[in-house]
């Protein structure tokens, strides 16, 4: 199972070692945000800013040219100013699954966080832009996704987990917690079965039990997995 530990304000799970000179591509349509992040990264000897972009098209082009280790992107950018950052993250998951993505948002928007983690939480972070003012919080998130970890802004977790607490995790059996931890790494059912030496049928039963105990039985299949992951992250942070 991937290592789990806490840095700053968020929980991270990692499967690979940090190497020096993490190359970053930044995309944001705000000049002030771009310059702020640029100056911040310049203070970190192990982070290298490879390209700065202002919209989705220039971001995707820079990714193909620079092949960065991590992409930092705003949720909303030209051309539509809606969910360009989330769409870019999905595309990178398909074309460059090893590439980490940190999504920045001006406001707490749970629906975008949910969309970001639909295909798995590994190598993905969702932070509020207010974190840019804290060097450690943003750079820790960059390093985390580079390792294959996960970072979620606590305000976003709180919004997603309204009326739920970390104590719900205490209802799970040790095996169910293991299954949930594997879900949090972005694995599908066959991969979980292989990792834990279980049949796929057994994995499905454990997942069904996890959803029931966490009170997620009336939500869509994808949405349940995402919310279960976020609850797992919140519970690990508290622990």
C-alpha cells in the first residue's frame, strides 16, 4: 500500500521518490496569479518553471513541448471560462498519466473537485488560490502530486463532506479500510483485487459495504467513490 502521511494542511499518499528539479507548467488567465506563482517557485531550488500559459490551448501545447512533471492550472480559463482546468486534467490523465496536476480555484466549488477526482485521486490536487500566499502549502502540493500523491484543500473537503465526520471510518473493518485506501490511490476493482489478493467479487462486496457504512448508498457509482476518497482523506488528516 502507498505510504500515507501529513504535510501542512493536507494528507498525501505517495508511491515514488522525489527527484530534483521538478519541472512545472503554469496556466492561469490572471497576470497577478501567474506572477505570484512564478516568484514563489523561483524561491524553491527543486522546482523549475518550464512555461507560463494563459489559456487551455497554450497549456496543452506547452505540455506537449515541455513534458513537465507537474501542471498547475486554474479551473476557469479562456476560451469559455468554465471548466478548462478540469478538462485539461482529464486529458492529461489519458495522455500523460504520470504527470501531476494541481488545480487552483478562486472559490470553494465542490462540483469541480468531484470532477477532478472522478478518474482517481492519484497525482491530483485541488486547492484554493488563497493558498498561493503560503509558500509551503502550494509547494508541498506540487511535490505531493509529483510523487503520485493527493492534496485537497480542507475547505473543499468540508464542503463535500457536510454532515459527515471522520468517525464514520471507525465503522469499517480493517479489510474495508484497506480497500478504501486502494480506492483513494485511483485503482479500479480489478487492480484492487490483485493488490489485496482478493477476487473481484470480494472487492465489490467490500466496496458495497464501505458505501453503506459511510452513508453513500443513494449516490451515483462514480460520485460515491469520489466522496468515499474524500472522507478517507479527511479521516487520515484528522488521525
